[in-house]
């Protein structure tokens, strides 16, 4: 029953991300994405290859159904899936990654989950903004876009992680 709830909420948050991309362009300097935490919350028993393939498919689906450039989300999300186990072992401990336990906010605490979300969001937005601007945007506007996106998306990602796995 727990897995069914997780899958349903996962699909709901993917649809919410697509709707957010399509209809709620808040600012040109602000992107909100829950995709890094959706990759973080995947089962730890999945290896890097499966996580990266899933991240590619997830990013491609989000790009396909939203008004973004096709492939840009996949390009930014695959490295997030690549470093996910490394981030989990650094933030939560190597034994959490080795045992393949679930990541829950109640058991691990908000500060640790927020740190992991911050690290993954930072990587995601640096790559996304770098590819999205493609040399057409100056350094300072791109940096402002990265920082504002990280600042807003990290608390949203922690809330999503709390909803995905309540206990």
C-alpha cells in the first residue's frame, strides 16, 4: 500500500511540474522545479544506471508536455541522478546508501533532507540555466536566476519529500 501511494503521488508531482512549467511562468529569473527531489526519493536500491535512465525519461516527458526546449530538462536531470547516491552517502551516511533504506524526512530530519535537496537543486539549476542561456545571457543575470531558483525550489522540494514519504 505504501508503494502504491508513493507512485500515485510521484505521478501527481510530475503532472504538477508540467502544469507549473506551462502555466505559471512567474519570472524570467525564477524557475521552480521539484524534479531534483523526485530523483532523490527514488529507491536507493536502484543503481546509477537505472536512476539515470529514469531521469532521462522523466525529463523528456516533462519537456515533451511543457513548453520548454525538448531535452534540456533531461540534460540537467541525468547528472542529478548520477550523483544521487554520492549525495545520500555524504549527507545521510554511507550505511543508508549501502542498506538501501527509504529516505524519510521524519526519520532523517528536515536539515539533512534540506541539505541534500539544496545540493541536488544547485547542480540541477546550474546545468539547466547554463544550457538554457546558451551564451545569450550575461553572467550576473544567469547567476541571479540560479540563486533565486535554488532559494525558492529547495523549501518546495523539502515539502514534496515530506509528502512523498510521510513515515
